[in-house]
C-alpha cells in the first residue's frame, strides 16, 4: 500500500468523505481513507481500496491526530484532506507536526479562525456591508427584556463554533429557537450556567440559498448555487443547481477575499423575496455533505482540491449543468417517514399531504435525478444505508430505539 496511496481522506463514514474518495479513485489517484464508524459508507465502496478504522476526531481527538500522523508517516502521504470541522480543527492545531510530513488541503490558520469562530465571522461580514441578522450581545440576565425588545420572538440561539474549538465557548446544541420569554429563560438556565452566552439573533425567514465555492488566495475561481427542495433536520435531501444570484456571489466574493481563503467553501444565505431581504448565515470551510451533487452537475471539487494543493493547478472550468437534481434517497425516505408519523413537512414551503409526500419521494427515483450515494458501478454503500435503516425500524418496532434516523453519520 505504501507505493500506491498518495492522498489521505478523513471521515470516510460520511457522504462527503465517500464522494471525495470516489472522485479521486475515478482519476486513478488511490486514496487512503480514514473512518471512525465501521458501518460507514466508504467501508463498503468498491472504489475505496484502502480504508482504516480510526479514532473519532470528536470523541478521541488526541488518539485521532496521533493515529493520522502515524499513517501519514508510514505511507508517505503527499496530501491530507480533512473532511469534517473536527478534522479541520485538529489539523490546524497540529499543523506544524503534520506539515513536516505532508501537505494539507486547507486554508491558513488566520483564514480558518474567521470561519470557525462564528462571532468573528459575523463581525467581519457586517463590516463588509453584508446583511446579517440583528444580534444582541447578552452580558447579564438583567438585559433579557432589552434583548427581547431588540430582536423580537422567536429568538435564535447559536453556538459560536464547534464544541471542540478551544477558542470559543462550548455549548451542547447547534441552534435553538426561543418562542417566548419562558422558553428563552429555560434555555439560558439549562445551557448557560457558567456565565457564557451563545450568539443571539433575530429569526431570519425565507429560503436557504447555498453557494459552493473554490477559492485561491482569496480569489473566487468557481461558484455555483443550489437550493434544497426537500430537507431533513435542516439538511437538504433533494437539491437543484440554480443560476447563481449576482448579489449573493458579490457578498461571498467580498467575504472570502477579505480572509484570503484557500480551497473549498460553502456559504449560506436566507433569501426572502416577499420582503426583498437577504441575510447572511455562515461559511463552512470544508466539503459540504452534498458535494456529490456538484460533481453530478459537472464540477469536481475534490479533484480541484487535489490539483491545487498538491500541484498548484487552478480549476479548468466547464459550464455547470443548471437544473441538475441530486437526491440523498435514504435521507429523503427518513424525512418522509418522520412526516408520516407527525413530523415536519419535508418539502420546502409546501403542505403536500401524506399521499402527495409519498408520490414526491417516489418521483426522486425518476430518470434525470442523480443520487448522492447510489452508483450502478458501486451499489453497496447505498444498500448498506438502507440495511441500517431497516435494522433501526425493526428496533423501533421492538421498542429498542426511540427515533428514526438519528445517526449523525447519516447527516454527515
């Protein structure tokens, strides 16, 4: 294996990790893929010839980084690609040790700090004139009435960064919505006992617009937009490539140029056309879970990453297939099952009714709709996903599990 593996890819148990590994393998670049879940997707892919079960970067950070460093040394890895936020954080923390043995496919530390720390990111975006949701910096519980007056309900509570990041306060939630003062005070009592507070924002409304980018030293080389047609717990499961909104592209270009970003980035906005308003949400400095959709539409971000960080080559762009549809069918099915059991409507902005929801899900298998996970040449990862769902459903029937689709790797 030493003479064949050129690239290390983390988080092979996720959809993004699988997509990156498949992209490289299709080009004849043999990746060595790490995954912390033995039931993860890449373990079952015929395109992934070399897969190692690694410690989890989230629950075993020291073991993960030491294991990764040993693998890089042993196999003389030329390029290491972090796929998750946790891998990004650990790679950045141990950048000096890692870069003494390999190249890292990630932005410089200064740029990463402005992406991983949501407070710094929003502050910079506001200075650049990018419209952001109104915020309130809570320093004392006595300010609660003032905050309610400024933001109104619902108030959004967001953690300022990943819980692993030592530079930001740690919170055991991602996003919460307080619809009244009692609920707000309950959240503060539950999560803010140490006197540290999350980000408080007004609730932006509208449709989520996502921009997928490739950047070289702050220069935006490629950007496309997609919109989620159906969602599961905030994650797009059926997505469509759209014509990019020039205004959103301008905001994105200004922000990524200001921090001199390098590599892939995923930028989110809320757009409310009825109100004529746009709100900037955040930048994710890693491969997005639905990167396979970008590849299906003709833009191979993983290959661009390999060429740029290892050989200094910039993307050679072809036109992207506007209108291209890609579905994560397992996630779409879980969203449907949750809806049929009384959960939220999976179709964005619609109330389809149960029969129509079933027909919509079946329609995602029609010709012309690509799949995130299923390939005819590599069917096992998708089949394994469905087998895991069947086991969870059986456990639910037997009373052994309490909910459908709660495995984090499914949302990865």
